[in-house]
């Protein structure tokens, strides 16, 4: 029986049919078509680092300083929040490194939770991520991109609403086309723009250090930095951490593309160990630079912190700053599209999303349907919500998924103690992370019950969808017929087919508990007539 919206079972028979009679459309090998239609392993250590750094350094460091300072109440406490935020991200990334090499499947949180807790828990994470979490994050980054691009054009007023939305949508469509065309092109763009991001933040840091060397560090002295008009509540500090967590979100995104990483058991943990400390160091110095040059009042009144910083200190060269920030966020959009589309791909492969989303282009080997869904969902979200409210909302759902996944690591240790784990972190690492996670989540619920409550409701709406779409096996034949025809049309429009997997690459962890039990199985290549594309 077909799982959720899936028309094609795993077993493929000669003649272009499947074991239940459905038609299967897979491309006949041609001169320019790759020998094996599958996701390519084209992400080396450098590209792996740029995916993590590029996804973390999107728009957060350029807009979150305002929210962190507003909720923490003082410059000193704000800096403490930024440093601790990096430490918490480091603890989480260590746990994800173990999960990534123990369960070497693309899909990140979703794949791990599905493997450990079962289909329902995995589907709820997938549902909230595809429906709101990643489209919202992409929309926030795209809006930040358009705001910084248009800031020099509208120096004395807020850019028009329609102009920012149109520019954001144009950027999304362009990068969706790039990701549909070539994995190599997308990763090269990520490499180049990640370097650009670090250069932009490096400019801010250098200018800030020059200010400090000139004696402008009064705001950073302990007696001034920790002075505050009001003492923030624990709930306010929790909200400050949520704002900082938005700036650090993306540290787990390499786990979404594990199957495309060259030697993932070696390069995935190495990329994490290099990237997270580097980003924490850069973020802390960037905030020190902000506070050395801007008063708290100036920072809180600015909607574009980096632009205000440039206007105050760079003079006629201040235009460099909005351009640099725009390039930074442009790379962030590319990184989020690249990784979030693999989440849709993994969900469809497990039978939790329409089977069309599990298909890739027969020649470019890119998941075009999944990319188009991510782009369309983001464009819908673009016109909804105010930026800072969206950040709180997304950060809460992010933290919820992180905690569930890392709790799964502890459960998996107990459930399968003899499973071979190339990396095995000390139990204190996930325990410390979960303690902080529970504290932060509890105070967030107390301080912002409406925002958090709506997030939980959205996740729970996935329960009836799961039972109707996935658990219910005996659906009316007309439903399967309709979706089969829709999938057929999608294949014709996008020129996509099911990828051919090497069984050893998608073997469940229970199939190998040590290095010696792994064996390579043969791969079957299927062909159909050329007439499919005529």
C-alpha cells in the first residue's frame, strides 16, 4: 500500500511499472545524463564549513543586537548573553555531530527523531518546519536583504512595503533557479558569500577596535556596562537568549545534507568544530564594536544597526555597509534554500510528504520540486508578521525541535547501547544542554504564552494530518488516482525521477553495529522509453 501521497512503491518492475500496477517514469540513459541519477557528494570540508557559517551568519547579527539589548537591559548582560548563546550552540552541535555520524541520513532533526521516536514525532517536526519554521526564517532573511539594499535609496524614511516584498521575492526566485540548476553552483555561491560575510563583520570589528584604541570604550567598562535603569526579569533574560538564538540558528544545518558530504564521518564533525567557535568569536567582537561606537539609545532606536554604525563612523564610505550586509543576507538565503529543500526531500522519501518532492532532476540531480515548494511557502510568508515577532516565534520552535532531538540522543544511547558510534560525547554535554533548554523554554512560555502557545498549536495540527495522510492505509482509489496524475504532470514539468540509492548509504543504523558488518550491495539501474519526454 502507498504511504502518505506516495504513488510509487520501492519495488520497480521491468516495463515501467511497479508491483501494484502504477506507472513509473525513469529516464533512459543518454550521453549527458549521469551514470547514476542520485544526489552527488560534492560538499567537501571547506563547503561544509561555509554551509554552517553561511547559515548562521544571515541576518541575525545585524538585527538581533537590538532585541538582545532591549530584553537584557544593559550592555554587559547583553555581551554575556551573546557569549553564552555561542556556548549553548557549541553543546548542541557536539550532540548533533554524534547523531550525524551515527545516523548518516540527510534531513537533520527530522531524520533523527523519525529514526528514534517513530513516524508521528518525526512528522510533527517536519510539519512545523515545512509549514512555518523555515519559510519564516527565509522570509526574515529576505526582508532584511531588501531593507539593506533599499536603505540608501530611502535614507530618510522606511522603504515602501511593496518594494521590500517585491525585491525579496525576486531574490528568492533567482536563488531557487540557481539551486535547481546545479549543486556545484549553489555551493560555490555559498563559499563566495560566506567569505563576504566574514569580511563585512571584519570591517565592523576593525573599526570598533580602532575606536577602542582611541579611548572610546567607556560603555564597555564594568561599572557602566552593567548599570541598568531596571532589573530585567528572568523571563526577559530568556527572551534575550531567544533573540541571540535566532542569530545562532543554522548551526545544525549541515546535518540536513549529510548524504551530499564527502566522507561525512570525518568532515561533518570537523566542520562543526571549526565553525561554531569561529562564529561565536566573530559575534562577540562584532557586538563589542557596536557598543564601542554607539550608545544603547542609538542602537535601540535603529532598525538597521550595521547601517547606523557605518553612517556614524565611515562617512562617505558608509554605503559599503548596507551593500556588505545585503551580500551577507543574500548568501544566507542561498544556504537556507539549499538545506531546507533537503528536509522536504527527506520527508517525501520517508512517505510523509507527496512523493514528487522525493524526485530529482534527471541530469542536474537537484531536488527541483522540493526547492519550488520551499520558495513558494516563503513567498506566502513574506507578507505575514513583523520581523521581531517572527524571530521570537521561530526561535521558540527551533529550540523545541533542538531539545526533542537531543533528548532522542539520550534515549538512543539507552535503546541501542551496542550501536557503533564514531563519535560519542560525554553524557554531561546533552544533559547540560537539556537543562538550559528546559529553563529557557519554560520562561519563554511564562513570558510569551500567546506566541509559544500558537507555535504548539501549529505543531499539534499535524496530528490529524498524520493519521489521515500517513496512518490511514485504505484510502479511496480516487485519491491515489488524482495524486498519481498530479505527480505525473509534475514529473513532466520538472523532468524529475526517483533517485537511485546505494542501499548501504540508506541502511538503518541497526543494520551495522561495527565497521566489519558493513557490506556493499548491488545497485539496479532502471530505464523507460524516451517517449516519456516527447
